[in-house]
């Protein structure tokens, strides 16, 4: 377990390059198992969740090789059972239902783990796969699935679900005939998965809209090279770091359109937003105005940025209401934010945020939720004095080299093992932005 020591109260300046999208990497790595040859995927972030997916693929018999540029997956599978110890590490292991049913016609999977942000049932996943001809039973804590033959079908989701749409896509490309997925999730990561499947030889159209059509049964091949889309959630987190510290931060290598739901709210609050073909920047010279936020499926405001955005609202002028419509337990970070001086009251799925002039350092603990941990990191960066963030290793699940990237922006952060009383060797952080500055030891 790790703690992060944050010397806050200083504005961040500079630019960072964004990693490949975590939420695209996980289903695409799983999809590589459907090809007859190896696939090379570049831009894969070196984060804990991706390593966990790699462990699962290796346990199934695939060869997973990391290079400096990406990951090579050779799908020489020897099994269809996912060990409980691995599936409980990773919510996205659920996409292996569709993959293994498509590859073997059977699957054994423990209920998946992941962030503690609500019940997150998989009934929509099972509904979609049953429509394609699969049957399921639960026994001994495992979900057992079988499908002697997958056939195309009409699948209509009662509500958009990213994971269920991914599972439907992954099974449909192996099914005979045409599958139509209605009320499908429209996230950019869904379109990226479909693009990868098409590169393998599948026929998928409409991904990124609410209706996806799949003509299944084609023989799929490996992809010699595929590059992931950039991570819009990582990009949004660093843009918010610039805003909450009243600095100027640019993110490079992004798709600005993917960030528009966040950028629209930043503009509404008075934060300056700059955009180029593949870069976005923000500048916040003064306190922003409070704005109301409602999380929605894409292209609405993303639930994964709701907790980090709470920090900006905690420092805004006025009162804001945040309504969470995706996950029922996504305000678990609020008690820890209060320890830093935030004034937030939660009732059910709504939070009322009364902005304060400043936050102050305190010892807080990251919840078992990646984005809640990111919110506390941002709060510590903006707070006056020193913040100690316990269980900071949660951030390793979704943010690649986050201490290094923050250091490039001028942050003063240090990670030490839990229980350590003193500081380890000082970490050098870059002060002064991307174009010039100096390195300084954290004393």
C-alpha cells in the first residue's frame, strides 16, 4: 500500500501527453483472442488494470508480450475458465463472456470486481448473450455459460450500457447471421472496439450511434498494428488539475470532440478553454462560477469525471447541484473531501456543493474507486499545506506515470510505502512548465 504526500497550493503549468484509453484497451485486448493470428496494439497504458487483463489472457493460454510501443497478443488459447482470483480484480473481465462464448461456446467466470461505485449488475450482459443463443447458470460462486451455436438476433437494451454493448459486439461477430443492437452505448471506446473488430475482418456498422449492426460468422484474423484512441478521462483529469490550481494545463494527443461534455461545463463556469486539432488547454486565473452537472451516457457528462469535477465545484463561487444517474454509490469520496474543507451534502443520487475560498491539507484515504482517488489527488494539489493521501496505489489502476506527469506540471508530490514515517529519497519534480524551468528536490 502506498501513500502520496502532496505539497499543495501551487498553480500547475505545462503540457502532458495522454495515454491510450484504458476503457478501450481492456475490451480490445480481450477481442484479440478472437483472431486466428497475433495482434499488436500500440498506445496501451502501463497501468494495473491492463496488467490484470494481461494476466487473465495468459491464464487462458494466450501469449502476452510487452514492447516499448505496445502489446502483442498471440491467441493460442487452451482454456475457457477465468480464475476467481483474477476476475475479482477487474470489472472489465466480464467482456470475456462474449469472447469465450464466441471462441469455445462455453465460459466459466466469477462475478467481476472493480471499483466500489454501486451494485453494477450484469443482467443486461446476460440478456444480450441469451438473445444470441447462450444459456447461463450460477453455481459455486461462478457463472457458467454455454452456447452450442450463436445466431444473430435483435438486441434491445432498456438503457445504454457500455459493458453490455461490448459483450454483445464480441459475441455477435462470432454468431451466424445479422445482429442488430438497439439503444447501444455510444461512447468513443465502443467505436474503437468496433474499429478493431473491423480490422480483424468483422462487419460492424453504426458503432458510436444508438443502433449497431453486425454481420457475423466471418473468419477473424490478427491485426498487425492497431493504435488505441487517447484516454479522454485521463485528459479530463489533468485539465481539471489545471483548473482547480488556477494554472494553465494542456493535454496533447487527444481528440477534442471526445472532451466536449467536460469542456462545455468548464466554459460555462468561466474557465478559459483552448483547442487545436489534437490538443486542448485550460486556464483559470480566478475562481470559477458554480454550474450544475448531471451525469449521463455519452455524449452526456461522463460519470468517470464527476468526482474530479466535484473538486472544481468545491472551489467555485456559488452553489451547484450534481446529479449522478449512472452509478448509485459514486459519492463515497465526499466524507474525505469534507476533511479538506469542502462543503458538500449528499442526498441519494444528488450532491449540493457550496463553494469555499480554499481547501486545506489533511490526511485522507482514497476510496476503492479510481475516480474518487483522482478527486482527492486534485483536492490535495489545490489545498493549502500538505495532504497525505492513503491508499494512493488505487491511482495506478488507471493513470500511467501519474507522479511523473504531475511533476512536469510543477506539482510537488511524493509516493512512499504505507506506514513510512519519514520521507524517502527526494523525488525531483519539474517546476516551470513544458518550455523551461528547473528541477527541485521535494524537501
